[in-house]
């Protein structure tokens, strides 16, 4: 899904500032609560981390950008909780208005609609019997595709060629896991791309390494 979350390589966002060693984990107390609420929401809604990422990329531009990093987490939490019918649509807005002293009737909670899903093991790493399709040092191409649903294939590498630097442990495929269509574990590769391969001859020269699932890649020859 090519949503607002796929910002890599797009222009107009200004310079990326390096993190400060003195930066607190949470800049404000509400951000820590938002982090905890996200973990709780994933559990009670029956979702998983990939489904949470998919909820973020389904947000509109304002919900994703205007309220900051943890603001988008809260907006994604609300989307997960309404998707699973833990909350009725507009329930959060009604509660906020009541806290401001307005008299608003909260919409009724619908019938639960949690996904019928349970992981086969803890975490995201899985064993894969098949040998890796690509070898360290091999040139590969990121497939030029635009999936309709969730994906971890960045738009700016699609159709471009890089070199496999490392074969990572196999992991759940986010594209199916986010939609509760199976874990589909695959080998994961660290692929090195040249900046000028991605952004043309005028780009500052540097190498960028991206972790890509096996089904995202194809041979160049």
C-alpha cells in the first residue's frame, strides 16, 4: 500500500537531524501513556504489530503528520479498536467532548469483530526449510510492484538493483501477517543500494542498506 507512511525519498521534509544523546525516551508524559496504550490495544483488539503498522499507513495526511509521532500511534490505536469493534466509530470524539463538559451520547459498542488469529510461536522469527534463493554478494532487483495492502517494500527501491550484503534470519511476511492471511515466513536479506542508483546522478554518493523479504526480490539476469 502506497500511503503517507512511505515517505522515503520524497522531497519537502527538510533535513534529517541526528538524535541527541540527551534526548529523553518520551518528551512528554502523554507520550509514554500512548506507547503503553498501543501495546494494550494490540493485545485486546486481536491485532499484531504488522496490523498496527498497516493501521498507521491507512491514516490520512492530517492524522499521520499533524499530531506528531505518538499522535499517529494514538490515531492508529483508535482505528484498530474500531476495526475490531472494541470501540464504536466516533466513540473517542464523544468521550473527549464529554470531558470538556458537553453532554454527548456515546454511540453503542457494536458486536465484537476480533480477527480469528493466533501466532504459531512468540516473536517474528521462524525456521524456513528451503534454502535462500539469493546469495551474499549477488546482484538483485527489488520488484517494481505496488501491493494493494500492507507491505514493507519501500517505494523508493522498487525497480532498482542492489547487492545482497547479508542473509538475515527468516521472519513472518508482513504483507500477509498484517491481514491475518498466514505467517508465510521467508528469508530476509540486507541489500545495499547506491544512492545514485536510487535517486539519479546528482544524488550525494552513499550506500543505503535495506532489509527485504525474499518475495520482494528477483534476479537481475
